[in-house]
């Protein structure tokens, strides 16, 4: 299956990283609960997108594992968006709520950007409010979208230091590509970042400069060995269903990267499934705890009582 020469491509599994992140989060939740604070996350959803239902369930299950309380609110596609708008404002004022996440995509007729603009900035645990996006761009503390945060966590977990490296981010979406590029170019992370997108000319050549290639383009298995510099680290963010009659469900999951093509060239590759996916959930939990800590004020240090 692999190439003719001995080349070991390291598989960057997300489960090991998410487990370590969840353990840390669980400790922080326990500390908050000792102080009488129950970190609480509200998941908002609209319509019946099947993938979203799966993601929401995973977020609920993971929250329960670490002790975060979850509340769900759901609207049908035909409901009045103003009701969700009012809910967003109310959640901003509710002291018992620390994190608010609006599950995307929304059905036609629902304006995701307008709704995101109503998210309470200090509870915006997916970092999509313009204030948090702006803070990230300016290098100020705020909330960073969970997927880029998870990818940075993955690189750190596997001792792949982006500092001083050439990184190419494929895709410029508000939820992955842009915040990823901003995060990597922060002081302290210190990568040299290039962003490519659907209008980029000469993309394979640019991507071949990358010591770390992060692929978030939503194009099934588009990235082949032609895009990859020998011994690069490749992070595959994409998730797609590929029909496969040999599988019980009739499909399997694949990414934006053609793994079979890339493995003989890359030094490391995050798999799909089991790579970036679990991290997005783990870092949502971390952001929720961070929000609860910030909203609960300073008396959070474990040694506050001087014991
Ligand atoms: N694992 C996870 O937890 C997770 C989380 C979020 C997303 N995802 C997956 O990651 C992928 C990307 O998600 P997204 O929300 O960022 O997607 P998106 O909003 O559709 O953005 C895709 C980006 O890729 C660019 N692009 C599209 N076709 C391209 C091409 N042929 N060459 C170069 N660039 C191209 C687009 O360029 P333009 O701006 O020029 O249109 C756009 O910037 C999807 O498969 C999604 O399902 C996974």
C-alpha cells in the first residue's frame, strides 16, 4: 500500500490530544464547582442538518464527561429568527450561563453573521463574534475558534513547534482558515504564515514551501502529494462522506487530503476520521471553562485561601 521506500509517516491522532486536554479541563471544572460555579454551556441549533445533529450530540457527551452542564435550544427552519435573536440577548444577561454556541450551518433565511453579532462576547466560546475575531487579529486575549485552537494543541502535543517555520493555511473561512493564520502568526507562536484560497494562482508550488500545511478547503481529497514538501506535517481539517458499499453505513469519512497519495511524502499527517475532529470538541470544553473562570472573577486561584 505504501511507497516502495521505507518512509514512516507519523499519524497524528486527535484522541490522545483530546484526552489530555479533557483531563485538564476536568480539573478546572472541579475547581470551579468547589467554588459554587457550575460551568454551563448553551448549544443553539436551527433546522435538521444531519452532520450538525451528530456534532451536537458529541459536544453534549463530552461536556458531561468533564462536568460541564449543557442546555439545548432548538428552532425549526420555519420558525421566526427574532426568537433566536431575543434568546441570544437573554443568554448574555443570564449569570448562570457561561458559554453560548450557535451550531452552523443555518438553514436558508437565517443570517448567521447577524446572529453571531448578537452573541455575548464574553460567552462566545467558538470565537465567532467580530470582537473576538478582532482581538485575535490584534493579539489580545479573547476567545479563539475551537478548531484552530485544537490544531495548535495537536502540534504542541506532538512537539511540532511552528516557531520560525513556513506554514501554509489552505482556506480563509471565518471559522478555520483566518483564525488559524492569525493564531499561528501571534507573538509566541511565531510561524511565518501564507494563506491560499480558491483564487490563488500556482497553489501546488506555494503549498510545497510549507513545513506545516493546514488544509481547510472543503474539497474532498483534493490535496495530493503534488502539494506536499517532503517531510512536511500535513493537518487535514476536511470531513466528507465517501460512498463505500463495503462499510456497514454505506460510507466512510475522508478529508480534504488524499491520504494515500500524501503519506509516502509527508513526515506526519492527521487522519480523517480521528484527527482534528475530536479536538474541536475538546477545545470547546476548554473555552467554556475559560469563560466560566473569567466570568466568575479573580477568586479562582486554587491557593486563594492560603491553605
Ligand atoms: N474537523 C473539524 O472539527 C472541522 C471544523 C470545521 C470545518 N471542518 C471541515 O473543514 C473543511 C473546511 O471548512 P470551512 O468551514 O473552513 O469551509 P468553507 O467556509 O467552505 O471555506 C473553504 C475555504 O477554502 C477555500 N477553497 C475552496 N476551494 C478551494 C480550492 N480549490 N483551492 C483552494 N482553496 C479553496 C475557499 O476559498 P474562497 O474564500 O476563495 O471561497 C474558502 O476560503 C470542510 O470540509 C469542513 O467540513 C472540520
